[in-house]
C-alpha cells in the first residue's frame, strides 16, 4: 500500500489547492436531479460570463453531485479567496451574469439567491448550511462526500479519508473485519435489514476457493433515488466497501448490478474503477489479496431487487427467483458462494472501517444502529435526499426536514418502503423510524423511499397504483404473486369505478394473507402491504367508495363530476383548450359549459383554470 500513501500525500495537496487556492471555486450540482433542472446550461453560462469578464484563468468551475436539496436545484456553490462558500439555489442561466459580477468579481454574496453558507457561522446574514432546516437533523455518513467533492476526482476522495478503511481492514484478519462490522450493528440497507456482519460470516465459512461479491444497485422503487445519488456523487466509497467485503469473505471478484436507466451513475462507476485500477488497488496484489470489479447493466426489472433473481440476470438468464435454501452464501452466482449487499450498506462499510465500529454503533436506536438515507418525494415542500439517525421521529422527517406538504395542503399519508411498503398517517408522527417500529405499523424501511401524499390523494387509488406496479413487475413464476396481484388490481379497479361491494374488502384481505404466506420471494410477500395498510388506516375511504359511491378526495375519475361556475368563468378558453375530448364549449369571453356525455373526468380543465371556475364534485 506504499503507492497509496504516496498518492494520498499528493491528493491532500490537490484538495488543499481546491479548497484554499488562489482561484475562485465554482461548484455546480450536476447529478441527475441537477441536470434535469438545467444545471449544465447554468454551468455553460457561468463559463461564458467568466470568459467575457476576462477572469476565466482565475476561476475553476467543476461539477459536483447531489447535496440533497433537490427541490432547490440547480445549485451553485461559489467560494472566493478568504471568504466562506455560498450556496445559491434555483439558479437560472440568466443569473450567471450577476453571480459573476457581484460575487466572483465583487466578492459580495448575492443574498436574493443565497440558500446557505458553507461555514459554521452566519455570513452576511446568510444561514449556515448545518442550520438549514433540511440539514439540521441529519447525520451524514453515507452522504459524507456527496455534493462536497468532484465525483470524477480520485484525489478528492483520497484526501478526505478515502481507502483508509481498506488499509485498516488489510491490516486485520478477515475474521476480525467481520467482527468489527458485527460490532457496528450495521444491517442491510436494501430493505430486509439482515445483520451485515452475520451475512459476511456465512459467506466466509464456506471452504470454496471461488467466491463472488455483488453490489445490488438495482434501485427500482418509485420515488427512490438514494443509490443513484451515492453512485453519482461518491462512487469510490462503494468500491472501497466492496473491496473490504471481498477481503472479509474471501472473494476476489465482484459485480455491480446497476440498472441501465442510470447512465450517469454507470459513467461515474466506470471512471472510478479505472482510477482504482490505475492506483494499483483493483486487479493488483495487496499483500496476498486481489480484487476486480465488473459492471453488469440490468434492464430495470423490479424483481431483480430479490437476490436470486439478480444472480439469474447476471448469469444471462431470465430474472426469476428460486427457492431457498440453498442460500447464496452456500450456492449463489454460478453456483459459487456469494454475498450480496446494496450500495448504501457498502458505502457505510468504508466509513465504519475507517472510523471504527463504536462511533457508528453510538448513532441510531437500540436495534437499528447508524443512519439511513431516505428520498423525500411527492407532495412535500422540500423534496430531496436526506440521511438521518435511526430513531428519528417520522413527524420530524415530514415537517421539520421536509417542510410539510406543499401549497398549504393538509398531510394525509406517507408511503414508506416503496411498492412493498405501507401508508402511514399523521397518527404515526411520533413513531421512531427504524426497522422494528415501521414493521409493527405495517410498513417497512425498504430501500428508503418516502412518498408524501396530501388531502387530494385517494388512498384506494394509491393502493391500486402500487398493486398495478407490482402486478406488472411480477415475474409470474409463482401463482400467489402472479394471480394475487391481478385479482387485487381488478377488485381495486372495481371499487374506484363505483362498482365495489362490501364483500370486496374481505376478499382483498384473504388474497393478501395468501400472498404474504405463499409467495416465493419478497416481491409477492410484500406486494399486499399498500392494500393492508390503507385498509387498516383508511377503511372509511373504501366504505365511501363502496357504500356512498363517492371518492372523498375527488380523485377517482369515474366518481368525479366537473362543472363550470358561471359567476367565476371569464371566458379565457384555457379549459376549452386543455380538454382532450372537446367536452367544453363557450368561446372567448363567454361563459363555458361542460358536456358530461363527452367528459371523461380527466381533470385537465380543473388544472388549467386560473380563476377557480371549474367545480369538482
């Protein structure tokens, strides 16, 4: 590891120059979320403004990844010599001129666009980043480098403690590394929460000389983007975690199974692997241990979140689960002992081995140690990526970190754990978020998606959406999952169409129980969770659909009627132009009307009207 030590000394100089050099530093958040918001156009505008001002040689502009404040993208961080960095939010290309003139040249922060200052104390009336409401309750371990370093820079990762965990691991016996991970209390972050050290121990116990390690980056939950953000923002942390895990279990080959819908993550991974090989880390003899990593692109099958399906896909077969035992630790990929961990688990391992198990175990709750990343999505004020200690109250996540529901709407429910999770209510706001408490409430941690719903959401429609998702994603191998999801979807479609019967509720419960007990893999076993939790906490909405033939949220198209309020209609024709079936007539500056024989209750008119003239009943 002598070469690594030399590289680290050089990397620290690069990092110091980057942070405190003579040049002004401009970081642009250009992960997938930032790019979708226009970050690349902002970066181009900043470059042009610097060139026009004749200061291009005095400014370093580079990409960084998602710092978590996705709602505020595009994000730009500017640091002038002798001044703290200022983070600007919702930057448009047209803002580049004032940022360059006022901040880069004038060394005066543009307060109107400032989101936070990257310092311990307030600066020019701008709050510190650590005091930002979305950040204050966070504890960043997995996300320690995301949005901070240039993810394409090996030197940046190395200078911030990168591969120190690997060095420490290689100085220990493999069995001692496993014990260290056990002492940390780390549990698998892919959803099941199985103790990571114990899982490694099973693979280590195999006497086979040929073993595999797999990183599961097949993130398929709607509203989940934690793994993508880590791979885009700090790929070396995952590579380092894989090498530590490979050393611990005795594996020399690893696969990263990542969905092809993540092109930027794949690009960053390929670069990081090439950098690690060039630094004599991968494919090199590290005192008797060698390790190599290959990337396997998946095709977006949700069932590949199940480990035996994932291995079948890597082997070139159709992604379908197989019965267990034998477990992968005994007979996995290519029938060899295999260990599978997800992205977040491996990123945490690199930190645990660098800083020690005790520090990690001191964070979190009694049985759920450490931190968990969550993606906040849906009808919430501050969407984005967070990392909080286990045991943080659900209400604090929704209201303090997320800012509550957007547009002043009332909170109704939050879906945790994706399609396999469940819907929780305001009554659960005091619930500490960990594996045990969410499980007792009928939901799961899952991979970490949190989709927030407001008063306009119909919970029967929500259950139907998620069941339809799992129906489409079911591999079809076992009858309970294949037929169960189809029957549940048909019954929920019947209820949301106003044709439901009271007997349908009992049928749903019976099918759900059968699926949970009899499905071959976790997809089918957890697919009924959205139905069971919405029935448990929102049964009144099911009864309203069935008995009263109405949707309380006014969201089910076949149970909603739209009309025009003649007193509010100004004849702007916006609704008429938005209607896809020509059901609205009236003309310019005339009161409009809706032909209910043509109306399909799509709600396009309701969304288009700016005067509140469309009534929904």
